[in-house]
C-alpha cells in the first residue's frame, strides 16, 4: 500500500491501515464521504460529496498546504484526518485539524489513532498550536476533540451555515503543543 | 470583477477617492505599507514589506475571492480595506474584513468610509456576518473595530507567530450583519405602520 504509515488494532480487534492520503485515493475518498449519513455531511466545512471539492482537497495536499491521513479497512476508507497549515504569515506555526470517522468505527479508538498521527505530524512540522472547530450542534465532535486535550477558546454566534441552510454557532477549540 | 470609485470628503474637509485596487497599485501599496509604523508592521498577518507577498495579494482579487479598496489622497494610498468571501462551504455567509489606515489619517474617518463600502459590499454578497482577526497588541486596530461596533467574541491563545518567532493571542471581532438588517427592517416596518394610521 502506497504511503502506509502503520497498522493499528482497534478496541474490538479490527485491523486498520493508516496511510497518507494522495490522489490515488480519490475514488475511495469520494465513496467515504458519500457513505456518511446526511446528518454528518450537512455539518462539514465543504460539500465533500462533490468531485470538484475532493479534487480541491487533494490539490491542497499536493500544494503543500495540507497533509491527509486516511484509515483503510476492507478496501474502504473508514476515517479521514487532515492537518491544514498556511506556511506563510502569522499562521505558519498553527495547524488546523479536521477529523471525521465512519459512524461504524466511532468509539473504537480510530479517532484517537488518527489524531495521534496528526499530533506527530504537527510536532515534526514544528507547529506550536493546533486548532479545530465544529458547529455547536455537533456535540460528538466537540466531545471527541475535548478528549484529545483541546480546550474551547470561543464561540462565534450564528457564524456558519450547514448544507441545508441552517445557521449555527461555531465552536473554536485549541491546543498548545 | 467588481469595480468602484467615489470621491469622498474627509473629516478635515480634504478630498480623497475610495476605489477598488488594481495590479497597477503595487508600487503605491508597497509605499503605503512601508510608511506604517515599524511596530505595527511587525504585528501584521503577512510580511507587507516583501514585494512578492504584496503582489500575491492581487491574485485573490483576480480569483474573485477578495475585494480590496483603497482610500487615495492625491496619488498616495492612505488606507486600505478588504472583504474576503468564500463562495461555498459553511463560511459562505461570512466575510473577513481587514482595514489598515496610515496613523495621520486615523482621525479623519478613513476607516469609517472604507468600512461603509465594505458593509454595502457584504450586503450585496448576502452575508450574515463579518469577522476580523486582530493580534492582542494591535491596539490601534482594536480601537478602529470597536469604533465600528464589532464585538470581541473569542480569544485564541498563542495562535499567531511574529517575525521573531514569539506566539501571540489572537482576538476575533465579529459584526452581526443579519441582526443589523433585521433591526433596520423592524424600524422601517414600525415607521410604515405609524404612517398607515394617518
């Protein structure tokens, strides 16, 4: 497998491969996001069920703005993590972590395994801060990054719009490295 | 691409032009940034003294993501304002505002004039919110945005790095445009209903 980082064993004994995301994973990534329940997808930053958005996302990796790590089991992507860094200007020491796990693999330790790889990457890149944000109506997302050590730094009222057009508060979480 | 130009009077009666920028403004932009106080240059988001960095800012104009306005007195840029928008995704109803004014023009309403145009642009884009990010020690900028009724909503600890590698807190100020339009509509409806009584 190209870009393999490691294999991990989840709480229930399932073996999952963690690998760097590249263009060869285009179709699998699209399939992963399209398989997510509508309730999860509507809260995501971009409409990742569209080919052009997946292309843009992989383009960001190829341009050196982001590093993606995916979890693969039974030939399918079951988790996706992205470390996004703007390499210039005052944000160059801050990375943003974006993480989503297949509902069937939640509470299995996969989210933590992916986040751990993002932390390692962040340290290797000499970042000093990690941030993550989620809509206030995604309590699961807030709980998960909270367990990883992120603390809430603020709430932006009525700041983001989901794919159905509903307006939500945006929670900002951060962790100093 | 959006184009705009208007003659305006500053508080002291002097004349200025507020207009959209073009790549022809690169030299004047560099002069403008180099004229900013040294301490404020160190606090900025990007290295505005680097020609390549300043030139790169024009790329986002060409992509239609950012509208940049300048206030010009004679042939000198005295203030710059920008509105950056996302066309899709969860931030599609929010815009990021940046304002920068030469110190000697800060009491002459240049920020208000630029902000007014940015608010109108935001309305045209159908935005609900405006946001600006300011380093904790950018006191002049903080005063400008407070004066424009932006609200301090979040502080991100050790979020940004300065040219010497020190981390600084970042303040997020927001302005709820949707609420402003709602209040305005309510005021108009209430006035209209009073007139109906006659």
